[in-house]
C-alpha cells in the first residue's frame, strides 16, 4: 500500500521539476534569438543603400513645410527615384553623360602660348626705328619671326588681338603698318595655323579694309577653299559699316562683289543708301548680270529710297548694255516709260560712248583713254573712268549705234544729249 502513493508522488513531482526549468530555457532561447536578429539587422544596415519611398518623401515634405526651421535634408534624400530601366532610356542617359563628360575637355582647351623669344621679337617690331642701324635690326627681327614658322603664330595672334596698330613708312619697311607686316608674315609662314588666324581676324577686323588683304592671303594659301567664309566676313563688315563713320571701303566692296556673286546683290542694294557710287559700281561688276535687277529697281526708285544713287544706276545700266541684253532691255524700258531724271542723261551718254568706271586704286584694263577721277567727300568715295570705245570691234560699234538710234526714236528729247556720242562712234566707222 505504501508503494502506490510513492509512485504517484514520483509521477507528480517530475512534472513539477520540468515546469520550473521550462521558463528559463525559453528565456535563454529568446535572448539568443534577439542577439542573432540584432546582428543580422546591423549587418544588413551596414551593407545596404538607403531607399526613400514616396511615403517617406511625402512625410518629410510635410514635416519640412510645418517646420521651416528644420535642418536641410541631405543631398541624397533630395534625389528623385530612378526610372525603370529600359534600353532606350539607358542609351539617352549614356549619350547625355558622354556629352557632359566631354564638355569640360572642350572648354578647357587652350591655345598655345607664345614663347618668350617670339613675344620679344614682336615687342621689338612694335617699336619704330629712328636710325638706319635700328631699321636694319628691325628687318632682321622681322626675318627671324618669319623664320620661326608656325611657332611665331601665337605671338602674332596676341598682337593682332590687341586691336592696335603702328604706322610704318612704306618706302622703308615695305609695309604701311605693323598689322600689315604681320599679315605678310602669316602668308610667308603659311600652314593651317596661319589660315586659322586669318579667318579669325576677318571675323573681327581692326579696320574693314583688312578683310581684302586677308582674303588675298587665303586665296594664295588655299585657293577657293574659303570663299564662303570670305564673303560672310565682308558682307557682315559692310552691314556694320552702314552705321559707322565714313571711311573709304572700296576694297570691301570689291571683296563682296568678287566672292558673293548673286548672293551679294541684295546687300549691295541696301548699301546704296549710303554709298551711292560704290554700290551701283559693285552691282554692275557682279558676274552674269546678277546685279541688273537691283540696278533697275534703284534707277526706278519707286519708294524714294535711292534718290542719291538713282542717276548713277542709269549710268551703270548703260555701261552694261553693250555686253548684257538684260541691262539694255531694262534701260530701254525705263526710257520708254519716261522715268529717266534729267541729271541721269549725262552719265547715260558717257557710258554709251565707251566710258567705264572703276574703283580708285585698281588697275584698269589696257587700252583705256581719257582718264578721269572723282572724289565724293561726303562719304569718302573715290573712282576713276577710262574710255574704251577705241577697243571696240566694228560690230560692237554698230550695235551701240543701233541702241542709241532706238533710244532717240523712243525719246526725242534724248537726241540732243546723245548726238555728240553718236557722231564720235560713227566717225570710227568712217560714216
């Protein structure tokens, strides 16, 4: 009997011991688990990139608005979330990244600096010699500068960019100014560096007339390769000069007419409001009669814009009439419509009789007689004329007489004005 109760007691006491030990085990396992989880969290935090979702950004924004004195968020928290990847988007991003990366490299490219030696040479050339010995040294320094070749270009560029000049006695130096001496040195040196400098100076010359010399230089160094750039520079300078003080720009007009062709007609017509002789003269010189239409409009003067250049435009049409049928027809139409002002007849008669006009300083064709020169002080225009009737063939004279007779028949008032010219031409044929 005593054994039964003892057995029960044993059975009861065993569970009691297990219940007391279980909480301790559970707590120990929980602590170990927390330590493990915490370690994982720390590891994950140290190896992950912070991500800002829309909710977090919105909360931060509202917090920022309600607390304007709050600390400024870090730059990374301001970045918008990246868009979803796509090949097209990646291509655009890569292209933009390359462009941004390349921009600083282009912007930081620097031109070669002049050497101390070439800079010193240019400095000495800027000083005008006053004695024969100094002149000899100047010429020696100039020859040394040219001898340096492309290495001298940076020093020459540095001087030309200063937009100053020194006058030189041309009979002693061979140049009338220091800048012209530098232009000549560039041409003697040659090469792409000299070409690039010539193009640069043409875009922003110290004097508009420099464009003519630089154009000639480019034509020598690279024939025909830079015609468009030459015309663009000359055309731009001519437009700017309309608002500038009066200077003789005959060389600039010649560059425009030589390199512009038909494209120059409109701007030359615009320039006639200031240069009432140079503009018609340039229009008449355009190839293939490209200036006839503009000359006709100026002679007609429908809106009154060309009052000062009107009479000379008639003379230029008459000068072209012998070799250009469009010019002869335009002249006849104007005469038939009684649009010729009285002061234009003298020029018409001179041109029909063989007079041809040229810019002052240019070399006219051979065979001219009876030279005359003209100077317009108001806007510094200078031109000359020679008579070339003695160089005409008998057929050319016949054609000119036929045109004169047609004009007289159309406009009897022209008879008295053109009679002397007709008589002189007829005499050449023995009539």
